[in-house]
C-alpha cells in the first residue's frame, strides 16, 4: 500500500495559538512555519513557498507574480490573516485558479474600538498631556492649556460605511454626535438608517465634518484620496483619523496640513511605509498621534483571526467550502 502524500503548507510567521493548533491537528498536511515574530526575508519566503500546496500569509507579505511563479503549479490555496487583500496580486491568483481565504467580520469590533480610542486620544490631546505630566510641564490648572475638541454636537464624516465604518458610528453615537455623513462607491441607505447618516460627495464630507474617519478599503479609486485638495477643504478645527490603509492618504500633504494649522490634528493607525521610519516628519508633530497598526490587536481577536485563517486554508486544500472565501 502506497503511503498517502501529505500536502505541504507554508506559514509565513508565528501565528496565535488557536490557528497553530488547528494546523498541527491536520494529519493530511505537512506544515512548515517561519518561526519568528518578524517579517520573513524574501529568500526564505521563496524557499518556503516552493512546491507548497497552501500558503498562510500576513498583510505584510507581498504575494505577486514572481512569488507565484516560484511557488509553482502545486499552490491551490492562499489564506491571509487579514481583511485587506491589497498585498495579493488577485488578477494573477485568479488566472491560476488559486482560492483565497481572508478574515472579515472577526476584527470589526476590535478595530472600531481602536478607532474611537485613537479619535479621543487625538482630539483631547492625551499623548501631549501625558508627556507634560512626565516632563514637568504641568505647573497648575490653566483655563486654555491643552484644550482640544469634543464630540458632543459635532459632525462626523466616515469614508467607507462598511462593517467597520458602521461599528465606529455605532460607538460614536452615544457621545452626542449631532450628524453623521458618509461617502463611498454608492449610497447605502439601509446601513445608514441606524445613524441617520447622509450620503455626500468626498469634498462635501471634508468641508462639513468636525471629525473625519477613514475606514474604506484600499483600491485604485481610494489610493491618495486624502490629499492636498481634501485637507484644504477641511475645517481648521477638524480632526482626521485613518484606520484603513496608509496609501489612502498622501502623507506629505497631511504633514503640510498639520504643520501649517490647516487642520487641527490627525490620528493614524496605518502609515506608508510600515513601520514608519523614526525620522519621518510626521513624528515631529505634537498634533499627530501615530500607532503601529494595532487595530485588531486584542488577544481574542487575533486568536479568532488565526483560527479562521487556518480553517480557510485546510478547507481549501480539501476541496471543501471555506468559512470565508474571497470571491474572485
């Protein structure tokens, strides 16, 4: 009797324990993992993916034509530990008949919580205030010292009223927001009804909002969407928050807008590149709060993401329906 040939699976990083355990239980797979929390070098990625039947990757791993060529004809499934898929060459993947799994829904709440935290930290100048306590700048109570902007009676504009955009609006509503605006590819009246949100053009949203939150996908249409023209339309008292992808924003234009006082402040959980170089001009600004892409970083969320990514991969390899398959 001939031994059953195991399917080769390559995992590009250490993943949370629930996903790792699911892969370890798969008797029909031979799993190899890049055993580090740091990104895999290109040469190691090429070595690992060569001949693989399945690839479990992260949003920081670029899966392009060159890598697919190296992988070869065995590759049947790519499972990404992310909602975004802009790191995948989808046209090339579709051409080769490779199935793709991703992790929507499971990180919606964690990312929305982070977006609200970042907005509040930015508009109420919390990092500045903490620094003043530490460096001795806190001398007494002063009427105008470290004043920021509040959400009560404000207008919040959301770019991208998808799952995460709606979850952000749901959390902001109890703060007394007076009006929600949104923009995107098309009106979403059923989704907007809960918040009585108005669909407007992107320039209108920029001009009317006290707070702008970017929660859209990165596409050719949204790349560089928030640029000099956009920031010039915003109010001088407005606060800008991005939790989507760094490339949606022209960072040079954002720096000029913040440094010149064209807008009041910005909070970013995503940048271009990632990590942002420590000498980047945005890091010199007191009115810019930057986080290291931690939107989904809760223990529960990351474990759930890893388990879903593992189950997507295994289902795809076995020719079964994936729990979350991207339709190409």
